[in-house]
């Protein structure tokens, strides 16, 4: 097993003639916190999607948890927590139903973590996810991604669109659980 949770070599992605990610060489050690910084359209989300095997690189390679990102099995994916930008939810489900649905995909689900994050954001389990504010949706999504206790946590702009109070609450929840 590698000492790195993420390794890329020459990772490149074109959309048509536009190069979005160019020759990215990266090594992220276990136990570290790493962030992509850049303007909108700089390739941050595309890089994350390549790391997760959701977008195929034009050339180069990416390995996550020692596996080629284009060959991640469902078991490998269960070791990765991914929170995409936008905090997408199934609006017709309640907060509790969202938790039960998500838990069904993971062999290990920590109800204590899920409950603690919901409590921190003062979320009522009976509320419909579609009726939550942006900050509440962010909290619910964070609870959903942290409860499986992933080995690798990938957050794509988790505070996007949040007011300062919700942003602070999101950061406090991440620090509390980790």
C-alpha cells in the first residue's frame, strides 16, 4: 500500500480543444489536508472527477488509495467520501429517509456521527430535504458523507453559497468529527 492517498502523473483533460487540466503531478500523503485553489473554470472539479473515475483523463494517470481511479470497484468507492458542489439532495425524501437510503450503500455506517452532525445543524429528521435552507442542506450532506467514516474525504467547494454562519457551522462540524 502506498504512503499516498492520491497520486497523479501527467494528469491531463481536454474538452474539445480546451485544456482544463494540464500535466498535473501530485502526491497527497495519508493523514494530510490538501486543497485545490483557483478561479472558476480552473479545473478543480474536473480534477476531482478524474480522481474519482467519473471523468476519463485525456492522458496521464490518477491513483486513489493505491488503485487506478478508472478501475475503482464499489468496495474502493465505499472507502471514499465525496461531497460534490451544490449539495444535491432528493427533495421528496425526509432527512431521516436520506440517511437510511445512504446507509444502505455502506457496510459501515456510524449513526453517532450522522446524528451529531444533524444535531449540530439543528436538523429535524422529519423535514423534507427539498425544504431545507442551503446551510441545512450542506449540513445534511456533510452528515451523509461523514457517517460511513471514509478513509479519504473529498469535498468539492462544500461552503459554496453558504452565509457566514452556515459556513462556520460547516467547518466546526468537519473539525468535530475528524
